[in-house]
C-alpha cells in the first residue's frame, strides 16, 4: 500500500481502525530508505540491544539482524502478530499511553521509532519521550515528515540528522536525540517550546 494511501486511510478510518483492518499486511512504504539510513548511520547508533518501538512488521529489526545485531526487542500495539511472524520472537503490545504509564521494561542501547512518532498526540509527546529516555540514552526517529521536532522539547538535544530521497524526490529523515537526565528529571511538566 502506498504511503499516500496509508495517510488517506489514517484520516478516513483513524489509526487504530486502520491497523485493526490492515495491521496483518502492513509494510513500510519506504523500507529501502529506512534500510539505507540504518546502514549508513550504523557507526553513530548503538544497535547492540535496540528497542524497535512501534516496530510495524519488524523492518528495523530485520535490517539490524542483517547487520549482525540480533538482540532487538519489538513493541507495537497494532502489528504485534506481524512483527512476531516476521521475526520469530515475542513483541510487546504497549501503546504510547501504556509506555507513559510505565509498562515498558528493561534498558536498551537505543530506541528506534520508524514512521510512528508523528502519530503521538502532542499532549503525550513530552511524557512519552521522557519515559523512553529512562530506558535508553539515544532515541532515533525515522520519518517522512518534519515532525516531530523533538529538539523543541526542553532537555532534548538533536545529535545528528540525515536523510535519503525517495524515487519521487521526497526526504525520508533520520534524527538522533539524546538528553541530560538531570534536566528532564527536574522539569517534568515542560511542554513544546514554540
């Protein structure tokens, strides 16, 4: 299914209904660009024990496996079964809200979120990012959008940005973020700075 089709269906059906109907057949429409970005930035990201957050069909985990990193943990509330089928390993089903509420367990070398963070409601974005940074020192966002711009969140630093172009000349972006834990812990109610 083309990205434009997915966007239109998100708008028409809502994200949850879309995945209830199509979650078992989801495939990232820009997998070649995701793969290229993950490979060309492998020297900048610690893939040794990554969390494939909102992992879809496990595309990120499949690339990391190809690179020799097979300790990835998946998490997706909508495509858990597809991830498990493609990777042959368990996948958590925590939603953004459930992660904020503390369901996520463990420590990771990096959290990698592909084509999903822009779906997080703005009022949940800071608590979600804050929680993810409790579990990993690096948060990597892959997106066909300019959002979310996490560097606008207090205490979050954009470490690097990279992009590749689709066949139509659109950018697929990778952004890597870090934070100062003390800054985040001291400002728990900070929202987006405009």
